C-alpha cells in the first residue's frame, strides 16, 4: 500500500493572520494525583498564537502534554513542567502558555463530639501561566461555614432579659425555677439568626507542594464554624456552642481569614471574599480583603 501524507490545512497557507492571545481546549477530562489519591479533573489548556504566518496551533500536542499529570503527584513544579512542554512543542508559534485545572477536593471530616465522620467536597481551581520565563500559579478554593450575627445575638439576649424581668418580678429567686425557665420556650423567647456562608480563597503559590489540605484546615480553624457532615445530637449541640462562641459579621470573617493566610505555608499573596447568605435579608452580606495582590 502506498503511504500517503495526510494534509495539514493549518500549514497550507501563505496569508498573514492576526495573532491571538489564547488558543487551545477547554473541559479536557483527566485524572490528577493529590494526597495519594486519584481525582477526576477538568483542564483548560492553551497557548498564545504570536506567529502571524500560522493559521493555528497544534492542539494534539497540548493534549498529549497533559499525560504527565496522571503519572506524578500534583505540584507547582509539575504544572510548570507542563507549561514548558506546551511552549517547547510550539516553538516559533507561541510565547505564552496557560493551564487551568478544576476539581473537587474530598476530605473526610470527623464529627465534633461523636465518633462519626463524613466527606466534604471543596471546589478547587488552579490557574497557571508561563510568559517570558515568568511562572505564575494561583489556587482558588471555596470553603463553606456557618455565621451567627452578633447584632441578632445581642437583640435576642435583650429580649430574654426583658422576659426574665417579667417572669421573675418578685423579691426572691428560686434557683431550680430559674434553671427550669432557662430550658423552656417561655424563657428563651428569641434566638439569633445564623446562615450558611462561603469563603472564596484565591492564593498565589510559591514553588513546591500545593499544601491544599493545610490551607483548608487553616481557614476552617480561623473561622471556627465549619459546616458538618454526619452528626448526632451531641454534635449538633457542640455546633450550636461553636456558633455562639464565634459570633461574626462578614467583616469579622474576612479579617480572620486575612490574618490566618498571612501565616499559611507556601502563600505569597491572596484575595479573600466572604459571602453571608442572609437569613434576615433577601440579599447577601459580602466582605473582601487582599494581600500582595
């Protein structure tokens, strides 16, 4: 059989073309290795098209360069290696390379008191680029938590005090009666409002390991009210106590995270955005902070 050369339409042109900032593929399915486990991820891979004589890039070369991500543990060094391969396979065509990885990071979290445990997923994205031998990598992660309004808590306490004055207006108090009153719906007439909240952390990473789990742990520890998975009543009670001990406006949450990230390993800059999905209002409360960004 005669061997035929397959046509390459992209290379069969003498025209001059407009250079393009980004050409590539989005939503590529691939596995990643992280913390000793295989994760299902999606990748966006691309390069700039700077050669005006070229109609297009070699997309299959980008696709094949991603194979190394399923063979070695994910790190910033490995991501840089992939971007360097992008450019090496497009010498003369491209000066910038881009890679975005998106996946859910699963962590098994213990209950607060009981021996139960359950899985939580944290949406993660990693954006990296290589340009003029300058390497930049940013990691974003969403962290859900609970927030109890300090203003609402103060207003509830005031109502409870007023109810106490009405119910115990006599000159003497009986300890057992007061204790029974404190455990009744007629005594605790008001409760503060809480809401599920979300922190979006966007951090610039130094070269080396990702320290993703450590970053999440750092943020949840700073907030003090991470949402739970499997719980018994004892865990729910402990969660109520944690909320009562960690009253916070969105401004407080943003400040807590800012201070924690300043001490986090491998972080060279960050953005923080917190959103409290108000149970009182029909709108959300938002606060943001940044450092070296």
